[in-house]
């Protein structure tokens, strides 16, 4: 987000000013304002760092979230490493989405989110780096971590094209800005990345690029 302040993205028609992103550290003991904010449909997406860990307490955060009716089609869960298949099914029913940051999960917990269960439940999944201390330095490095995990731990469940969409069109849709970014189309904002590689295997060339 900080890097985006130095681009023109904040000055296109969808934003009134640079205060469109609001931060809260920890859910308040009385989350009524947050619940009301979501109910009034005042946002395109609300991101929660949730169930980051591999213990029962981390998993219980999801149950609290659901009890408070904070799982909606605006809800985006970052991490969700503790979640089980049944919880991903609930996410899908509510229309919630997921952000996967595998490198940080592996550095901190030695494991990461059950992405196959999330996919099979129908949850939209984006890939992004976590914070700089344990996360990848950029999105391409994070994609390589995801690709390696996919091959070694998921038996290649995800295709190279899946991974491509998880860093382009899917995060744009999750954030509610896919009208402006995420795909290469006329009158949309785009950064074009040109790489050497096999033109017959464009998605693989992206993932293996140095």
C-alpha cells in the first residue's frame, strides 16, 4: 500500500482521497461499529488477519468471526493457516475470500494453509507476500514458494495458470477493483511485464523467471 502512494493509482476516479483504506489493530471488544460498517455495505472488501497459526485457539478465531456475522461476501481472510475443510465450506457459503502467504506461514509455523481444501470448497484464493520480516521480497518470489509447495506437498493440484490468476485477476476481484486492474483490457490500468521464455508455456515461464 505504501508503494502505491507514489503511483497514479490513488488519483483515478475510484478514490476521493488517500484515506480510503482504514486500519484497525485488533478487533474491538465491542465490534458493533465494524459489524454496522459491513452491514451498510460501505466497503468493497474488509481484510482480516485471521486464524494465523496452527493451534486450536487460532482456529477458534474463525468461529468467533462467524458468530459475530462478520463472514460476508466482503470478508477477506489473510492466512487462515489453522482452518479445516469444513470452515472453508462455510467461507464459500458466505462468499468470503482468502489471501495465501505461504513463505511467511512456513517460516513461522512450518506449515501453511490447506489451499486444496479452499479450492475444492470454491473459495477465491489470492497469493501475496506477508510482511517483510518473514515474507517474500516480491510477488514473483512468493509465487515461486507457492509453486514449490504445490509440487512437493499438493501433487501439482494447482496449474501454472491457476498461480498466474492468483496474483492478477483474483486479487483484483477480491479487493473490488477488478473494473480497473487485474486483466489486460482496453481502458484498464496495467503494468506489463515482459520476460524471456517459452512462448508455448507462458504461465510456466512466468513462474520460473529469474
